[in-house]
């Protein structure tokens, strides 16, 4: 078989209108998937540097809203509040700001989960349609030779390949980026607890 036939472009050109529509949709989903992956990698790297940097470092400015929330909460004096309660209140204020920061950093990460979940089914639709086209070709030609069924089968398998090629990177990226953001959320929670203790003690931030 000619190797060109197995290229993505060759498979696309050999497909029917419905098959081409499925492949175009999956191609656009794949392109969007890689945009989200690159965006997520940059956001994760930026947040990782900020979480590991000292509070007064320039790279740590990303966490400034989190620490400022603690300072604002610390400026409010609650009568009869114990040291432990005050520390907890400051930590909760910074935790709310941290959740907003993490949600912004994660951005459109859930879109990767959608692509990973939906793409195989779109590919499956193309697979079923290609098989139906093969049976229709048999009925029309009254012939079961390979030349009759091959185009439909090729279209079906191409749709499957396109669906998997879109879903697999999206699924892997969603899992890895999600785990990365979860680790940074845990590290940020530790920073918040330390900063709350520092604020209650009235010491300089480091």
C-alpha cells in the first residue's frame, strides 16, 4: 500500500463528506488541546516559581494578593479572639485568595477533560459511519471484494485514529497538569500556614 495513503492528509482526502467533517472537528479539537497544554505548562511553571520563592522576591509577586488578604484580615481586631483563632482567621482569608489564584492559574484546564472524554465518541461516530458506508457499497455493487469495502473501512479506521490521537494527549495532559496544580496547592497551603503564624507573631515576612 502506498505510504501516502496512510498519512493524515491522505486519509482525509480519501474519506467521504461525513468522514471529512469528523476529521476536521477532531483536528480542531486537537489543535485546541495543544493550545491548552502549552498554556497550562506556562501557568504551572509560573506558579511553581512563585510558590517556591521568598515572599519578598519579585517572582513571588504572583502571591501578593494572597498575603495582602492576610494583612487585611490581620488589621481587623476581634474582641476576645484567641491567638489560635486569630491565626485560623488569617489563614482562612489567605486560603480564599489562594483558591481564586489557583482557579485563575488552572484556567481552561477542565476543557482538556472535555476533549479527552468526547473525542473518542466523535471518532466512534466516524467509525460507525465508515462501516455503514462499506455495507452500503456492498449492497450497491453486489460484491464483497476488498475493492468495494476497503474505502469505507479505511474511513472508519481513520476516524478512530483521529479520535485517539486527540483524546490521548488531552487525557495525559489533564492528569499531569492536574496533579501538578494539586501539589502546588498543597505547597501554597503550607506557605499560608507559615505566613499566618508570622503575622500573628508580628514578625517580618520571609
